[in-house]
């Protein structure tokens, strides 16, 4: 399009006032309020202008449907419900662990009124916001004391600041990791004012390496969970129990950053074994830190357990207040930990998803295929490999099942349409197909997922019987 023609069409675009003065604008203003209609008018005009300038739009008229669509987009909350069909159970970008129903009920109860967050109801005096959490953490881990902060990075920062600022901390070169979002463990350690002393090599660090580096300025021995990667092959690392014993002989505590926060035996789910918090405490660590929203399956939080005198130093440190949890996190943590204490951990969605038998996952995939078939969308049940996610069990690939779709316009454009739907759906594209992995889809989500796929579908529709789970299985 020539510049003169573009300019002519740009001048034909209506003003905001003109758009709102039209029949559609008046109706939307009356129904939704002028403020929202005003934002929608500005949005649709900006989109039309951008389309004309790029050549993607050929005319300057704005239809009533355009204004209605823009208003719907403006009214939509920024934080939205997503159906997780990626197969990644603890998906960081999707909010990691979904909460248990009992936890959600507890949140509703606490959020709608006041609570005794920092009030001792017996004495009437000021209390601790950890009073509801600490006894549970002590019981579940065997630790002497516990506290919670806003996330595990905060727990690490607080631990180092309170116990080792201005002094040295020994850490293996093979554990100086970078995790999601460019977050590097060495950076947060240095931010605390600790002088890092790297020991060993990337693939081999022995107890003797720590012993040789121990000196009068050593405040901590540090062991860090490798999160989203694993060292394999020609490797060696010092066991935590031996590190703790070495430090105890020199009056230097072991700080064990477990990261994923596992309270149960993952081997019972058919997964590789993840070291538990209770094991880290039994190994002799003075301080253990871990996340609340990874394998624990609760809200985002950084949990600290360990020896009483060390935890008290963290509790009294000024940084503790800056990192403290709010009433909703406290309520969600307490409710989640109570499920573990009462032997009801299978009610926690993350635990239930990882522990679910493969046969049950396959039945859900078949139910999704059939629900899609009833809407004329043909899908095929295929074998797949899911992920734990959240920086836990990096090498684990729990077997799963997915429904494979072959959209007419291509898998990537279809995936984009699903993400913009209501509810939003996130799957994964493999070999020009969109796979809807049902490992992290609940039984109650099958019908909403099928409806969302049907609404976005642009491929051929068929009333024929959908294929069975055994017909043409493919590995994702």
C-alpha cells in the first residue's frame, strides 16, 4: 500500500468519541460502564492503526464486533485460569503446584475475615505468625525449630546473611547452579555478604576438598540441590552426613539447601528417589531450606528447619521481616502440612499427579479423546513422557498419555489460539502435532478442556468413532 493511501485510510479511522457515540459504543458503555468502554475503544483503534501501517488490514472501518472483542479483552483479568496439558506437573510458568481443595477452603475462610496471625488468643499478647506452622514442620521433619519466608531464594539469602555475613562459606563447584529465569545461586550468596570458597571440580568434589579449605574464617559448609540438571558419568560428591560430621568437629554447621522440599518417598511413585527433608535433618544439617510450592505441593514459600540456636539467629535477623509471609501463605502452609501429618498427602494435587497409576492416566486420555470426538474433533491417544518440573528430579520422565491433534492450519497457530481462549489451554507441539498430555489434567477438567479445544478448532470435523488408545500409538 502506498504511503498516501495509508495516510488516507488512517485519517478515516474514527476518534474515540465517535466510536463511543455509535450504537455499539453506547450499548457497551451502558452495559459495562464508560471507563471500560473507553479503554476498549482506544485498544481497537490502536489495533486498527497498527494493522493499516503494517499492511495486514485493508480498511479503516471498525465493526461493532471489533469493539466488543476489544472490550472482552480489556475486561479479562491478567491472571487467568490455565488448563495444563503440557505434562509438566510443577510448571513454574503456570504457577507450579495447584493447591488441595482443603487448602483452598481454608484460604477462603481466613481471607474473608480477621485472624490471629500474630495474636496469642490464650494470653491476649502478641504472638508469632509461625505458631501454626512451626509445630507441624518440626513433627514432619524431626527438626528442633522452623520458620517460613516468601520463597526459597529468600530462605537462602536469610540463612547466609544471618550465619555467615563477612565470613566464608565452602561450596562445591558442581553445585554453583543457575536455575530458571537466570537466577544464579552464587549471586544470591554473594549478595548476602558471604565470601564464597569454591572447592573440588565441576564433576568431582570429595570430603577432603572441604577439609583442606576449612579455616578460621569458615562460617558454613554449604550443600546445594542441583535443581534442573544432574551430573552423570565420572562424578563424585561428599555425602551430607560426612560433611555434617566434618563441620561438627570444627564448630562449623552444614547448610543444606534442598530446594524441592520433598516430604515423602518418591520411589513409592515409581520415580527416582529424591532426598527428603527429614533425611537431611537426620544427616546432621544445622539448617535445611526448601520450597513450599515444589514437591511439597503447597503455596510459594521458603521453609527453614534446623537446630534451634541457628533458626533463632535467622528469626532475629532484620532481613527476616522483609521476607516474612502473609496470612494467606501461613494459612495455606498450615493446611498443606496438616494433610501430610494426617496421612492425607494423596489429596495434594502435585503428589496425586505424580503417584497416579499409568492405567488411570490412560483412561483419562481416552475420556478426553471421546469428549473431543463427541464434538467432531478427531484426536488420537498416544504414549507420552511427562516431567516433574519445578527443578525436581531432573532426569525423571514419568510415562503418560496424551491426545494428539493435527489442526488444519498447523499446530503452532492452533496452540496460540488455545492460549488465548477461556479457559486458556497450554499443550506442547511435537512433530507438527499438538499433544494434550493429561498427566496434570484433573478428571473434572476433561470436559472444559474438550470444549476449549472444540471452540478453537479449525481442522476437519467428523462424527466417526474416534480411534482407540491402541490404534497407532506414538511416543512424544
